[in-house]
C-alpha cells in the first residue's frame, strides 16, 4: 500500500509539473491580465474615492490608557503603553466640534484603556449626549467593574449599548450574573447575548503584533472610515495603531474636521479603502472591519 501511495505521489507530481510547464504561457497571460485588471480596478476606485467627500462614521476617544487586564489578544499584553488620562477640556472640545456639524455617528470612549477605570466617564458621556442627541453612544468594556449602580448611571448618562468582552468561562459567568441582577431590578424578562465573531477561528492580529493560528487575508478595510483619538489628543490612523505611529494632528491644536480633511490623511484613506496597502502596519494586518 505504501508503494502504491508513493507511486501515486510521483505520478501526481509529474503530472502537475507537466501541466504547469505546458501551460506556463497561458498562466503568465492570465497573471498579467489579473494584475492589469486589479491595477485598473484600484485606480478606478481611487479616482472614485477622490471625487467623494466622506464624513467619519465613528469617533473613538480614549479618556484613559489605563487597563486592569493584560489579555493575550490585546497589545497591552505585549507592549507597555504610556498611562494617563485625557484632559477633560480636550474631551469637551472634541464633543463641541462634533456638535457644530450635527454629528450622528457612533461615539465610543475607548482605545486600549478600560473606560470604567475613568471615574469621569458618566459625566463625560452625559455631556456628549446633551451635545450630540443623535449620536449612537457605544461603551466597550471588559466588564470587571460593571455593577448595577454603574450600569444605571451610564444608562441614564446616555449610553445606547454596552459591548462587554468575553474573556473566559469564569469571567463570563460573573458578568452574566451581574447582568442577570440588572435585568431583575429592571423587570426585564430576558437578556439577549449577541456573538460578535461568528467564526471561532477568527482573531485580529492587531496590525501584525499578535500571532494567530488562523490568519485572514486582508482584502478590504473600513477602519479608516472612523476617527481614533488617543488620550494625548493624537488623531491616529485607526484603532490598530496601538503605538500611535501614524498621527495626522492633535486636537489640542486643530479642529477635528481640519485634521480629517488634510490632503495626506485623505489620500491615505482613499488608498486603504481601495485595498492599496502603503504602510507596513496595513500590509500585515488582518483586522477586517466586519
């Protein structure tokens, strides 16, 4: 049986070699056509993007870079980021500028810090809600500090939805217990849990930082359709830029729209939306925004 398998392998190898050699010219022509077609497609995409005026669809503001966890799927596990809090006036400045343009997209007070470690969060969200009545406020949290009182305070402040990370069975059970108590006190019949990543094998590599077993080829990226602001006020490339390597300005010195409309920033966004990866972080990233 082993001999037969070896003979079959040699036969298949020879056949494959023959097929490849006999079809080399055809394959080259196909490759050329594919490259030309892809290049033309991306050029058309770039031209189309340049002719359009997009407003960001989400704004993420890191009010604190401090986190109580070191999760293996997060950059905080691998690198030591500077810790600190955003100046309160800086947060208000961004919200005021968003109010001037009647911003109605998503607003999230986070980057890689844990929002609930910032005691100002209820007041900051309350201010944002009053200034941005049509915005969708989404709070990302690891859930460790979430209690009934904090939940209600944030709900009253204006949070529309809570996105709570599921770390492990023990943590998930504790969070579900807390949410169960919240549901009972609010007389909620049922709490629904939504799974954000349907593919269990899928995990973001955070711009190539984290080695994942099942990688995904990056074909499209929409992360640049949003604004990411770290606690220092830097407007970054996207939420995967954990080192703040690509900053296009600081909201301390400029208006958020002025930064968004900068020629170099817009040009880069147009390329990324068309699948043209000019930056090293983009070439190794699998963080597809689904």
